[in-house]
């Protein structure tokens, strides 16, 4: 729980201990003190949300079902979304207390807000998280957490500087079959690891603009806030409806889209959370055209394969770990496959799909209370994102690039180094 919540609880304890002065002044309902089996309001995480559609709705539904969370505010640039989320909250709690905001700063300034769920489009993830950190709010942020290498580092620096709890929405670290596969890889049962394989998508993004449409009134859709730090372009309703994916200004490409999950899983299983590969080579087809795969190598020779094809059909966001004595593969279905009968006895079936945020959000809430660093904390998430960004840079350049994961730069490669960051539209900055 945040320092604000601790102060509220301490005040109540001191007041009741000092002759019951507060209790004498007014009769407190049992639910206020948590005496009727409910969680007392002072012990609940006061949650707000920024940009809730699609995946954010699933996350929010999990938070709604938690007795230790009270959702108190929604911030969205669309009026219809603000009204829809408020209606959901009011129905969930049987009151009308949920507040609505168009600008996140107006919500984040609230002293009674402990944490925020950020589920905007990718372009806002780093900026919104850094802003929340400056206000001292804990953050659960959907992936990808950044659009560039420098953005990843700026986010990690801000979270560490302000001491907040940050959980990236890479929920598979809290899903049973992925945990077991990583355990098998790390335990030595596959022998020495030689390769880790991450399920990624076609890397390319586009640079064209959709046709201009009349811009709505800011209270209905605040187009300027929707763009945020991204370059200006004319309004088109398709962007706001979710069709921003695939546009370079708003999206980091297919390697990042799934690699933020699967490269993260590979780094975890290989115990490489502290680093990134040092060499990235995009694969060229026999006809000279670009393939969708990128191979990378860590300093110790371990190979990271980022590919979209050749998987066993165990579900989306699959990962495979290969050692000198065998391999294990798993995906979002919860099913697992191994290379030999000797390994088959290790397997279990897990019913929870890899897409479920339930256990991941549970860990986040526990970490908000205990101040323990969560499994998908900003430091490990930043490293897997940086690896994904490096791979996309190599793919865009169409050649091998070398990377220094300590200095976070491409030695003697000015073209690759220019792609480490993107210009931010004024007045935004990290």
C-alpha cells in the first residue's frame, strides 16, 4: 500500500487508541473498519485508469473483481469511453463515485489515488507511465512499454528514481505452463542451453497517412491529446478506433508486438534479464527479399531466434528453449511439448490461458501493498524491449548490427544509433 494509505490507517489506529475520540464523535459502520468480512476502505488500493478499450477492459474487469481494490477514476480522450467506464464502475460498486477526466494530469494530482492502470495505445505507454511515476503513483502498464531503446531507458530511470511499483503487462511470467518451461530450461534438464526461440510477427510498419476527416470537438475526442508526443497528422476516426497498429509513428512493429512477451520469456528462461544480445542478423530469402526472422546472439554465444513460422500449434506467443540434451516448447493454450520421453514426466497441463491477466494483476496488487518488486518490473521489461528494438533496427536496415548492452549503443554505427530514439512533439519530453 502507498504511503498515503499507510497514513490513513495509522491515523485511524492512533485515533481509536487515544480514548476512542473518533468513535465517540460518530458511529462508524462495521464495513468502514472491515469488521463485516469486507476490506476496509483504508486498506484498499485506490485505482485509476488511463485509456481503456480492448485489452484494457479485460484488465479492468480483473481489478473490479478484487476486494482489495477500489476503482475511483477514469481518464480517456474519448467522451464515450469515459462515460462507458464510469457506468461500469458505478454498476460494479453500486454508487456514482467514479470520476471522469480527459487529461491524465488532472487525475494524477489526486492525493487519494494510489495506482493507475495504463492501457492506451503504445505511443503513450512510456510518457503516461513516467508522468504517473512523477506523481508517485504505482503503475500497471500494458505492453509494449516503449517505442524505442531510449524510451525504454527513460522509463526505467524514472520508475527507479521515484520509487514506484511498476508491473509491465507481460503476464506470461505469472502463467503456469510458461513458468514450468522456464524452470525446466533453467534447471539444466535440457543440458546447456544453445538456443531460445521467440514467437514474433511480421516486422514491418507503414509510413503513410489515412485520409483526413473533420476533427471532432475536443470534449468528444481530444485529437491533440490522442497524438500526445507523436508527430502531428490529420485526424481519422480509424486511428482512434484501434487501427493505429502498423503505423510507424504509433507502433513498434511485429517483433515488438509479440516480442515484448516472447523475447521477455526467452530472456527469463535463459537468465538474461540483466542484458540483451550483442549481435542481430535479419534473415534474407533466396530471392534477396527480407524474411520475417531475426537471429541474435548473446555475449556467451546463446542464440535467440525471433520467428513467426515453424511452431507446433500450442497457441499464440509460443516460446521454445533448446539445450544440448533436449527442448521444451509451450504457448498460450497451456499445453507443452518436449523432445523426449525422459522429459515428458516433467509436464503438467495448466488450464489458465496465457492471455489471462488475473494472476499477474494479483501479483501487482500484492507488490503495491508490500513494496516488493514484481516479476515483470521495469528493469527486466526494459531489457527485453531493448532486445526487440535492436532486432527491428537490424531488420529495417537490412543488415547485421552489433550492440553494446552496457552502453546501450551500436558501436561505430551512426545509422543504427540514430534509430535508438524518436523526436517528441513539443511540449512533451522525458
